[in-house]
């Protein structure tokens, strides 16, 4: 599921599912799937009013909601419909469903090639989301625990953490890399339908709809006879269902091997299995990017040929010979999800060291150079913020590398000349003085950095390694206990304040969009004022329109700001008496006052001094 900037699966999907009364349904589907129940009546759940409205809310939150399909419609074209009209429209469409052709676009890959994406119409995306919401809890109950791609709450860092654990604790230093040739374009439809059936999804009406989605014509290419089009809402889940077969097979060959003796502890079973001729191996998968870790070369090559044969015979998929190989991590590095893994000797044992993938590093340097060039051409606040956004995003993704400081120091050094030439005319190179909340939270002021249009550029080399943690099986959005664990991991104060915000009495004249985005914004800021960075209890929270509604501003998420109620009054104040009162009570420093003045500027008000 695509998320709004700053949102998490918790405060979007869970909140929406509870609001529309679907959470209990999802929980029941998940529990019944764990008990191996077969599902014959899913269609009625899919076309229910609650599920349709939840799907609309989820699609509306996606960053791609404004991307049109071949009919040139976007989510905004549906907003004038009443809930009943929307539900009636979708139910009628599904009565005799014929998906429209998907619009084909191409995006560049790291190696210079292009990746094809298929963009369905907004109605087709909505229908795919409806189906996804119902079958995902069923599939999640069956999926392998070490599959991390496109699954609730899981991410690439969990996959990297698992790989490091197998190297450090398991002492498994041989890795089998398998690259499936054109995976998304070559999925066998018949095999996929059988796999959906084997998951317990036996409603023939639902399977027929999924089959139609798989065969949706591609603009300029005709009807699809194989493959899962990248870009569809349902595609990531379907790709996981395809490779679920592989997960279970690898698991059954070692960890899940059935034995005559019922061992109480998995560790005791593994010790016994090591005395057999079975091939020891552990799978880590993120979508179609996966590795199997083995203890020695002989076992690794057994796995290599066994997986190659299994993919060909069972899933009708070929591997790429030039990209598939066995690697001894003690001697060479292996790429995984933008990282590079290697087992280096430290004392008497080998430990996992992680670096940045070479091609990825080159692409990052090029991307940052382009952003610097844009600032040179137009030294605006917006372009400076875009560069900061890029830097923070890279830091957040790669902060778990053991050699993260070295890698980013190298990037910083290689860009220093470009930054000097690009910024010397328009900026100042100095120690930060008045800084933003984000700067305070993530960076220190000991680094000198460039100031462009009042914005301090985040120091590229200011980053240190953080420990990556394995995914906790206790986290599950489809069980009450799992959700309790998730909630405990949030700041307790935020969890307590959210209901108070939702019950605010003075919001009766506000739009649903405003109320919903106000909650999302408060959650994203972790309850802090976006100007003073001070934590705000519910009663102190005001939500400010950055561009006022009377000047054309909207209730959209990115136009709202969470601020202290007195700060909000100061932003809009025009009387000298009121301005003096709040400036004295707030005791503002120069940096905070500068931010308030930027807000006042958007309101067409004079700056405060």
C-alpha cells in the first residue's frame, strides 16, 4: 500500500479499517485462514459498502491517486459522488466486470534499462484495492515469516537484519543469489490461479475477477497472456502469492523438514538434521529479490541447481545465468536491496559488514548533483528543501550500514566541489544558527554547512551506524494482540491524545478531509508543534492552513500544520496589543520568529520584529 509522506501503516490502514468497521472482518479472515478454512463467499465482503469506502479512502491517500489511466480520470473525479452513489457505481461495474486497458509508462533502472509500469484506471485501481483488502488477511496467515517485501509493517531493513543474523549468529557464509529473468512479466497465470486456490480462496466469482485483471490489455501491446503488471494495486500481493510456493518448498527442505520424532524445540531438531545428508539452507526474500544462506560451497551449489529446477518445473520461471551465482562472503561481496554484504574476520570469527551497492552509490551521486544543479539555476527555498528531502531519505534508508559514515563521507567529498561552485554565489558556508525541527532531531550543529534561501542543507556526512533489528513476529495488524504490541511501540502520549483530537467539539463545520488529515499530521509530527518543536497535548493543538483557505488553500494533508494554539493566534494577529501579548508569553528566539514570519507571509501579513 502506498502511503502519504510521513504516514505509517499503523496510522493509515489501521485507523481507516477501524473507522469503516472492517477490522473485525479482517481479523476473522486471518484467524480462519490460520485454521486452514476454505473461503467460498468472499465476493459479498468485497462489494460491501464498508469495504468499498475503505478502499476509496486508501486509494485517496496514495501518492499515485492523481495519476490518470487511459480514461484520464483521477481520484478527484469521484469526490463529488455521495457514498451511496460511489458504492452503487462500483457494485454495478463488478456485476459484469471488464477492466479497461492499462496505460503503459517506463521508468529508468540503475543499469540504464527501463522498467515498464502499467497504470490502471482509477475505477480499476479501486476494485483491485477492494480485493486486496479481503484476500490479504487470508494470505498473510499463510506467508513465510522471512518474506519481507510488500507486506504490512515489514521493510527492507528487516531483510538486511535477517541476513546479518544468519552471517553473525548462524555462521552461514555462502550465499545463493538467484535472479529471476523478467519475473513480473513472466508469471504463469494458470500457476498463480492454482496458488490462490491452494491458499483457501475458493470463491469462483473472485477468482474470475482476478483472472480478468491478469489478462487486462496493455495499451499498445494487446491482451496479456502472462505476467503481473507492475503498477497495479493488487500486483505486489499476487507476486508474493506466486513466490509463496518457493518459500514453503525451501522451508520444507530444512527448517520445516518433517521428522518422525516430534521435537519440542526447533534448536534440538536442527542439531539432529545437521547429522544427516540434507542441505542446510535459510531463505531471506524481499519480493523477487531473494537469497539462500548455506554453510559450505557443496551445499550452496546443491541449493543453486535445486532452486533453478524448482522455478522452471513448478513456477515456469527461468533464471538469469549472468546474475545468478554462489558467493563466498568471506572473499567477495554480495548485493542485496541496495546494500553490499560481506563476512569480514574480526578477532576469531567472521562478522557481517555492510556497504553501499556500487551502482546505487553512483546513481545517488548523480541524483544529488542534479539537485545541486537545480539550486544553482534557481536558488529557492523549495529547491533547497528538495535537496534536504533527498539527503534525509538516503540517510534513513542506509543508516543501518556498518560502514555508513565512510560511504557518505565519500559521497560528500565527491560532491564538495559541485556544492561550492553551485552555492558560493547564493549561500553561506557556516555553523547552523536558527535551525528547523528536522535539523534538531537528526543532525548536529558541529558540522559547517551551506545556507541557501534561509535553509540549512543537511550535512551529507553527518550520519552514524544504527543497529538493524529483526522483524518481531508479535507485530500483526490482523490480530488484537499484534495491534496492542504495535500501539505500545508508539509514544504512549500520542496514543492517548489521538482520541481527544478526534472528539474535538469545534470541528462540526469542518470537512471530513480536514478532520482526517489533522489527525494524520499530528501523528506524523509525534505531537510536536511544527514551529517550536514542543510537544502538544490535545487541548493545546491548533491546525493551521499554511496557505489560508481564503487565499485558495485546501484541507489537504500537505497544507496543514500542527502548531501551539498561541503560536497560531500570533500567526494571524494584526493588533499590536495582541502581538505583544503572545510574543512575550511565547518568548521566541530569532529562528522561531523567522519561521512564524514565513507563515505570516503566506497569509499576506507583515513580518514581526
